[in-house]
C-alpha cells in the first residue's frame, strides 16, 4: 500500500467523513510572519518579546514546537505551502521565481468546493498568481473588506506580513524592547550592537502581533471564530547570520500555532514533526476533500485534532539560489540532522540583507579582535564540509559536526539513505548520494564515515 492510499484509508476514513458531515465547511485564516524563527514568541519561551495576541491564540489552541519550512528562503518556501510539494519539483527553487501557470495548488480544490479565497499583502508568487485568488489586497488592513466580500461563503484568507523582515528602524513598536533583556542565541556574539539588532527584531515581531490581534478580534465580532481554523507560522528563519538562508535549525524551525475551537485542544503543545508542505493537504482535508495525490506533503489533520501524535519521522529541506547560489539539501529527524552542501568550496555567504545588518558587521569586527567562539568562527571558514551530521539532543546549536565519528556510522547511513530516496522521488536536479537498487551508480558524494 503506498503512502497516498494509506492516507486515504486511515485519514480519509473517519476524519474525512466526519468533516463532510458538518453543516458548514470550516473557514481558514492563515497568518504568516516573514523571517521569524522559533522560539521568538512569548508562548514559545521567549518572555522578552511582546506577543500577547499570539500568546492568547496559543492558549486557545495548540502550539507545534517542531514545525519546519521546506526552504529557508521566502518565495521557494511559500510555493511549497501553496503546492504541497518541494520547490525543486515545481520549478520554484530560485528566490523571486513566479509560480508557473501550469502548477496546481490547494486553491483549485477549495475554489471548486465554493470557497472564497484571498490574500493580503505578501504572497511572493508573482502578479499572475494573485489572479488565482478571489480577492487580493495590498494592505493588511483590508481584512474586513475581504470578509465583507466573502458574503457568507466559506473562506481561506492569508495575512502575509512583511514583519519581522529587514530593514529595521526605530519606532516600529512602543515601548521599544530593551536590548539588555533580549535573548542572544549562541550562534551570535553577545555584544551591545547585536542586542540592539535583536531588540529591533523583537519590535517588528510585536508590531506583527498587534495586527494579528486586530484580525482575530474581527472574527470574534462577526461570530466567525468558532468555525475558523486559524494557523500562524513563519515563512523561514530569523534575518540573522547562520539563520535565514541556512539549513541549520534557526533557518528552518519556525513557530506554529493552530486554533479551531472545539476541535483543537486548548493550551496544548505538540512535538509532532510538521513540514510546511503539509499545510496544503491539511487545508484540503479539513475542507472535506481528499488531498490530491500529486501533493508530496502529508495531511496533518489527525495531528491537529489530537488523533495522532505525528505522521512524520523526518522532514526534508532545500536551499538553492537566493542572492547567491548555494545548493543545500538536508534531512532532519527528531534527534539527528544530515546536511549535504553541494557546493562546499564556497564559504558561508549571508544573504544581502544580512550582510548589511549590524549583527554581521559586528561579527566581522569581533573576528578581527578574536572575540568569537569556535562555533561562531565557522562562519568565516574558507570552505565547508560536503556533509554535516549533528546530534541535536547533545548539540542543539549544531556546532559539532559528527562526520568521521564511528559511533554515528549507522545514523549517517540511515539519514543518507532517506535523503537520497527523497531526492530520487522528487526528481531533484542535484545528484543523490546513493543510486536506487538496480540502477547503475552515477556521480555520488564521497563517503566520510
């Protein structure tokens, strides 16, 4: 039995029939921040950032602490959200690539079922793609206009924030966050300049949180909250060196919250592995529609409804062209991660907006002064290893590459096999590490373990 048939019999049975029996299909509100790592919300453990509205949403629903993007880049990951498939299989792996006209998304089955679909502000799939929506607005304040236009139809609405994306300026939030109180991640130096930069990042998160509160209040006023599945997440990791644009956890791991009164447990927390390409089949499934077989993601509806503790044993991610070409693939389980750097001769190169940030400039200054830790100094190595293996339980900051450690040979071989099979199945343009059984060997990665 293949995976899609399995889903059709297990998820598509009781769960799908019960949803079809509802008097009215659910509405969907999708709140997506821009460049925002987990755990940078109050409800995710960062009590230094002001997020009362999202904290309240988490108290009314469930937070997901192991949610990962498909790509640590904006438009490629957003394409994966819409298609339910990895960017390299939908011709959207490069930043700013418009969604191809021939590529189907979850919008079509929802529209066929009578949904009114819309997006406000950032979609980042090209102007032609926006025409697929019933409603597109360039201003986040148009949520009431959208809800009026929906005129009682079931709806799917995306609020596409540009916060907390750079550039940063004073005055985004009042009162501003105190640099002395921010939490400095281990991959950044603890200096005043970095703390000021993080305080600005927090200001922009808080500004985004305030608008989330406004649209959630509008649902309450209209009596729509009870039948609306609200999902909040970030599009990729925080806009800081060794985060955004990398396949380390600060680039891939994002906050996620879901609320659906009476269906999703309130005040709960889940460790289930979730990929952003699971969102498309989940929305379709929650609308009472069988997810299309072309979607590579897995419906997480049973996880949301508390019927399962998790459908995934691993997530996969990719990085390609941003404002430089750096092809990377990775596989991550609950404990281990394998990263394949396909162009290891290149050093780490931050994205353009990070290269101009105070934090990168501070890293450059402290490098000259000998003020960086060994892990932070790795950003300035002249090249990188082709393969990086991490035990995230023992080394959550991913500083200690275990390639060459014989104790992890079996883990390496398992992850390499999983990553190779995924690259084969999704027709990756990069060479997988291993050929499929019965196929002649091609150019493969050198084996270091």
